[in-house]
C-alpha cells in the first residue's frame, strides 16, 4: 500500500506495575497499582507529541490511555489485537511460583518459547500473526501521524522483532521495563515504507 512521502512516528509504551506485582498475568485483567500509575505519569510527563492513542483493552493499559487521552484531548481507540500473549496455566503465577515446581522451567522457555510454552498458552505463531496484523493495519490507517500505543511487554517485543526482522522465537531476548517507551519511525518514500528503531527503553 502506497502512503505517499512523509513519516509516521510510533511511540510504544508498556504499562506500569499492575496490582499483584511481577507475575505471568498474560490476559488476566489486573489494573495498575499506585506505583504503576506513578510510573506511567512520570513516563509521559510534559509530552504532547501525539495525534492519537491506541491501546490494549486490558485495564492496566486502557485506564491510563483513556485518562491521558482526556488530558491531551486526543482520540483513544482500543484494539484487542494488542492484548498480551496468553500464558495458559502460568496465568497469575510469579517466577518464584514456577521455579518452586521446576527450577529450570523459565530458562527453557526463554531459550525456546516455541517448544516450551506453558500448557494452554497461545502459540507464538498465533501471537505473531495477530500482532503483525495489528501493526500493519494501524500504521497504514494512521500513516503520517504521531501514534502512541499503550500495550504489553510481549506485544512490544513482537513489534520490535517484526521491524528488525528478528526470528519470533528470539522475542524474549528483548528486555522491556514497566512504563518503558520505544520509538519507531516509518519513512514513506512513495514506493514503500522503511521502518527503523529510533530508541528502546528511553524517552523523547
């Protein structure tokens, strides 16, 4: 799809700390903790550089996105494709919970998440497909705009892997902090697009 000459700027921010602390919550719908709200407000403090906000519908993303959209008078759209990967039987478990049962389980998962996914978890192929569809759709629909996407660490990792052409099984090699921001710039040259990672885990 040709978008004409110009630039699309996409900032992606991971939600802050949810209630319950560090857990494999996946699509469990926990809201932000008080610490999480402080992290998110600090991350965007003073920034007014977007035209639209797009968010995962899960509470830990959507509540902040809606509040920020109200403050900045920006449209906010929810997209279910930006939900975190489903973790199956790991949902709600902390890393320590999992290690108490199997001390090497997380190491195996990070090294090969395709063959070592939790029982009942969304497959990495399915997750990649829905995130890729969302990324292509949103960046085409909002070409030449400045977009803020409020989402999850898994989605953020997958988008980075898509932009950089990394194997999807390597996504867990990318660290993503609570309220961490990533910027991707997409150049439109009339014949296609050229996305580039501007920064990861920083701030404009």
